């Protein structure tokens, strides 16, 4: 407890009671200079909450529509009726900020209710193929997913074949989506669907088509930021931010700096490009024919580090292949890259005796693929940076996914 204060004498208290207190001066009011109008306060427009069924309707309608947006229709309009109420959505394309960014859709949805016109806005991101840990256009039924670990989302346009033997079962750490069919399992005993697909599986989803051509680089590749090859070449990346190459015979050696901006290494008609080394930069290797991985491909800075800014895309219209065992050597093979093989991803001599694990840290997209076993077990470790970024000019899908929805309507006037 605090000490009690000393009590004043009675006559002192009386004097205090009748003594007048000073009247406070009125607060000074600042005057505005002549001709300056009084500031006005603009009221925020009133809002109304989106009902849970309305939010779900918007998501569903837009996800079924966005795959049909054409370049010739910059601001398409979608209208629908739900529970007796009319909705209209105007979709506007927002180009990517640069060759490594993601395109977006800005969508304004409008409706009328109780005499009010209501509007809400949302954003949708266009997915790159590298947004998936693994993407396969047509799964070869003669190839099983067996001793595989797949981190990140997996999408297949056809049914999957899953093999189990000797206690070995594939591991799916991300959601699995299948457009046509489902999956079949080869092996003894029963396996729980929930245990096999802990992040979930969805079948009969919308098919995602591969583009007719993986990349069109005419508008982004110039002599200053690209190197074109008219004949087969063996490329080696170096941690100092350079790339060197020799022709197939091994004659000569040319070195070029990659620089800080996106850089393109382009193989022409009938040209195969072999790649290996340590990438320090932002690079797309593109071939009309083949890209062959001959040894480890790593980044100068681990992509899981906060300041990591190395990106590599391997894009081939025909195939991306892992070289023979006598080229790559024994043991694990590490590939840090986003891979796109429009026709096929192949491991040469996959029936050779066990060498190790093929580790792809990034993403793998293929028209179809060969087996990797017994030569390699396979582990795909998704590069989390690929949810918001991509290797320079890496191919984009026709799929948009919701990024943000405000969750409320703005009242913008009368419904009339």
C-alpha cells in the first residue's frame, strides 16, 4: 500500500473551495491562407461481405474459363447466373514484368443485389510448366513410378502406373492431379490411397496442353544476351559467371560471360547441346533437337539460400537426355534446373546396374519419359522459388490460378 497523504486544516480546505480557478484559454485555431479550400474527407464506399458460396462460384467459373483466353481477346467478358443472380467478370491481362516473371489476370466481378451495384476484384497467376514438380503429357504405361520421391505438385494428362516391390513404394509429397483416368498399382497387397497421396489426389481435372512450340525467343534474344550454335557443342558452366564451349570434336574453346541479365544459349536445326558445370547467372539453354546432361549441373549459390538468384532452364523441342554411365560416371547425379522436354525425357542405358540417385532440384516437364531404374532411383526436389519466378522465358501453361480474392463487395452505385 502507498503512504496516506497529510490532511489539510479545515480553514485551508475552505479557502481552497472558494478560490476561483483560472479559466483556460480557448485553443488557437489555425487559419488557412486565403484562397485555400477547406479539406474534404472522402468517405470510403460501403462494403458487403461475399457469401461463401459466391467465393466458390467465382473460383469455379474462372478456373474453367481461363484456359480459353486468346491473345486476340485482351479483355474478355464472362457472364453467368447462379441462384437467380447475374454475375459479370471482365478479365484483363497483366503482362509479366520481365522474362522471368509470371503473367497475371486482373479480374473485376460485378453483380446487383438489393438495388445496389456490387464490385469485387481478384488476381490470377498464369502457371509456368515449372510451377509443377513434375508434369507429364502422356505417361507410358510400360513405365512405373517405383523408387521415386516427388516433391511439389505432379500433373499427368493420362493415367499413372505405380509399382511396388520389395517394400519400395513411391513417395508423393505434393498434390497429384490426373486429367484422364486415374492410377493403377502393380505389386502385392493393399496400399492406402491416403497414405500414398498424403497431399491429396484429384482425377478428371482439366487437361493442360503442351504448346506447339516450347519457346519463341526472337523477341528476347539479341547478340548482346545470347549465343547461337550452328553445330553440336559441349557447354560447361563456371562458378565465376562464364560459360565455355567446344565443338563436338573438342577443338578450340570459347568463353563468354553470362552477365547479370537473362542469357540465352540456342541450338539450331539438327544441333545437340551437351551441358554440365556450375551456373552463376540466369540462363535458358534451348535446342530444337536435344540437350544432353553429361555431368552434375549445380548453382553457384544454393537455391534454398535467401539471396539465391541463379536460374537454369533446359528446354528442348525434341528431348532432354541423361548421358550414358561411362560419361556421367557412377554415383548420384545432381541437376539443378527447370527441365522441359517436349517430346521425351530419357535416361540412356537405364537398365544398367544401379549407380545412385538422379536428383532434380527444380522441375521436370516431359511429353513422355523413359524408365530410370535400375540405373537411377529418382528424386525430384521442387525449387520453391518457382512458385513466383521462372527461368528466363520458360514455357507457360494455359492455366491460371487464383492468387487473391478480397472477400468483400464494394458498393459502387445503384443496380439500375
